[in-house]
């Protein structure tokens, strides 16, 4: 019932007309990092790094010789990540168990994004406009 904010880099896939056509009838709100600024999205950058490292070190993805083997390795990894991998940020619980506990009401509801407003203008643009306006008012 609520929009999902999907934050990505400015890669060609996410900026493409095809991608934007694909998501236009969904509840996805696009959010993009500034060009060349991976620090705008540290959570996703870290997650991608961990996933890549685990896929190579623990799941030996480089040994896959076909698309089917690769897809199977990814399926096994996704199952591991959601069902078996303990996550520090959620008290060493697994992703799926944490979600189940949340929906059962066993965990407190955190209003992390309740005060945020989704809009088409990035926050840094709004802040720069405010600063520019303040500078004009000083003159």
C-alpha cells in the first residue's frame, strides 16, 4: 500500500528509458546517488561488497560453467542469506526469522523514515537552494 524507495547508483540500467517504463505502474519511487559518489549509498555498496565476497569465497561462483550452474549457485546463496546467515545488525538473527518476528509483533516498530517525505527533488538540491536564498538575503 505504500511506495518503496529504491535507491541506486546512476548506472545505465537504472537511468534507462526501459527501466523507467518497467517501473512506472508500480509503487517504486526512484532515488539515485550523485554521479561518482558511492558514499551516497554506503548501505547498498557494503551489501554488494559482502555478497560478491561471499559468492566468490564461500560459494565458489567462479567455478560455474553454465548459466544454469550460476543460477543454481545464486538460488543457494539467496536461501543461505535469508534463512541461515546470521546478521549482526539484527542481533545475529536471520533475515527471514527477523521478518517473521516483526510481523508477529515480537519486535518494536521503529519509525525510521516516518518524518521523511518522498519528492522528486533530491535533498541536497533543496539544501543548496536554501543556502543560495540565505546568501541573497544577507546582501
